[in-house]
């Protein structure tokens, strides 16, 4: 025989333990806002369950009302945590209105007009509605990918709502599944909800772990100074683009960019000024790139831009746009500003490159050296020599061809 008071005691201990876990997560990751709401949900739920436990031994409606308020508030806070996890605005008005209306129904059908079935219906709506409103975010997240933790949390919420609906239906059909009755049916439901509450928080923890793992993975692919892709990310992207082009035959282009006279800037103005120039160039270049283009810093003052589905001519046009924005910025510099000049090499993938991105980088580098040899602050394109040409394999053509 399941003992209802014992189950409610376990419920309290479980919520307190979950609250301590989320408190540790909150302290370790202060910017993880969702953890604060899930911590509050656990502690408030523990307080509500503790008050509901007192109701089993005290013949007064006060513990019942406070216990219901705690459990309803815990559901609302858990739903708010889900909304903040996905960076969605919190629907405070909906949450507060749901909590007030639900608790008002509990009070009315307990004190004004004592009706157990309608009281339990109001209580159930306060628990289920907030979770139901957040269910869409778990199963259809904005980024489109459902994580294992989100899928588990969604399944658990659906199960919790199903149990609450079954309890409400049983009450409306003449049964008594309230805590006051203390029946075995109620005990089984409490045991099920206890297990599900633990599983739901485990799903939240999996969501947090997945988010943190993705953030660490993203940091490993980003340049610390400029925030754009680093060399590792560039090589991954180039390998993917080379494989895609070899399958489809559709070319793509690569820009290799070097800041002219960067060593002089560091020696004259200091490394802090050099870092500021790199950051400023990054911002300027990004204004001239298209959605889907990838800017990467490969080291020092060297950058690359991957241009998917772009011919050599299209790559040259993008190079000109980046070059022009730097020239315009340099022309507007005052005596205290540091003008930025760049040289760009442009190359296009072809069948001879295959799945070897280093060959494409070498072609773009070859064009970059030609741009610097032509006087810097310019761009050049790498164009393979035509068949049976007396010229050496691979030549660099002047930028004016694409003007």
C-alpha cells in the first residue's frame, strides 16, 4: 500500500534537491538565465508540496490554498524558464493571469461554494496551461533543431498534462482523486508526478548541457579578437564547399586578404592600435558581404572570405566592394585616425583543385602576392592558363579586367 504522506514527503525532498542542483548551476553560469527560473520553480514547488503535506494533518483550508498557490507558481516558473532558455520574451501577463484565475477558482470552490470537482479543475488548469503554452518551444524550437533534452522535456510535459487531465476527468465523473481522500489512486498519481517532475528537470539539465556544449564548440571555431571564424572553421568550411562543388560541378570563390603595412602600424602605434584596426576592418568587410559568405581570420593580419556558389567574376566584384569600403574609410580619416589599406587575391574552385582546399588557398595567395607587387591597396584574380598556352600554368590577371 502506497502511503500518501510519505510520497508527499519524498516530493518535498525531491524538489529541494532539484533546487540545490539548479542553484549550483546558477552560481556556476550566472548568464544562464533559465536556470534561475528553474531553481525558483523547484524551491517554490517544494514549499507548495510541504504546505500540501501539512493539509493532510490540519483541518483548515489555509494550507490547501497555499499549497495550491505554490504548485501553480512552480509550473509558471518552469514555463518561464523554457521561454528564457530560447530567448523568447516572457509572457508575464499570461502567467500571472493564469495563476490568479486558477487560484481564485480554488478559493471560490473551497470557501464560497465548496465543490471538489470544480476546485480540482481550477487547480489542474493552473498547473497544465503554463506548461502547455511552452510546449511548442520544446518540440518546434526557433533554431529548428530539437535537442534530446528538449524532446524528453516535451514528452514528459505531455505525460504530465495527460495525468492531470485523467485526474480531472475522474473527479468530474464522480471519483475523488484529491489529497484529502488519500486513496490509492491518488497515491499512484502522486508517485507518477513525482517521477515525471524528476525526469522533467533531468530534461532541462540535458538542454543546458547541450547549450553549453554548443557554445564551447562555437568558441573553438571563432577568433577571440574579431569574433569571426578562425582558421579551423575556415578549413572545415572549405572542405565542405570543395566536396559540394565536386559533386555538383558548381564553382565557388575564395578571397585572401592582407592588411598592407600592418607591422608598421604595430611598431608605430602599438599592438592595441593594431588590434583595433583588425576589429575595424572586420566590421567594414562584413558590411559588404552577402548572407552566406563567411569571413575568417587565419592569423595575424590575414583574412579569408568564402563565397559559396560564386564565379571568379562574382568574387572579383565582392573583392572590389570590400576594397572600396576600406578606401572610402581611409579617405575620411583625420590626423588621429589610422587608415587601413588592404590587398586581396581572388581564386575560383575548379576540377583540378578537387577536394583539396589548400590548393585553392595557394591560388588565392598567388593572386594576393601579385596585388601587392602591383602597388598594394588593390586586388588581383587568379586565372588558370588556357590549354596549350605558352604561358606558365596559372597566371594572375589584373583587377581592371573586372572593373
